[in-house]
């Protein structure tokens, strides 16, 4: 078991690091589903059968954590998995 803050996730590309919540692909998918980038990252994990236990002491975030979109399309899952090739392996883009 491990704990990781979504806001502390970074994508490293060469000498540049960027927060995943600011990643253009995640922003685009979030806008498509009218959700936050955090919702999309949570859905991505859940749709890959990774157990997610969101934690917050902020009442608004606790409520928001229950508003994750119900499903992300296979095409969008593949886009997300291109950001995480080592993590996704064979769980990308498959319908549940």
C-alpha cells in the first residue's frame, strides 16, 4: 500500500518536469467530460483496476471525489496510457 497526492504527480520529460494535473492531454480529456483533471486521473486508475482511496480533510474535495466520471472511452484511456507506458502495460484502452 502507498499514499500519493495527485498534486504531487509529475511527468518527467528530459530536463523538464510538469505537474500531471497541468498536462494538456489530461486537461483536454477533463474538458471533454466536464470534470477536473483530478477526476480523470482517479478514473484512469479505477478503470485499470487499481484501488483508489481518495483522502482529504477538505469537505468540498471529499464531495468532489465521489463525482468521478463513470467511464472514460477506450480512445481517451489510450491517450492517458501514453503518458504512463510503464504503469499501464496491458490494461490500457480495454472496456470494462
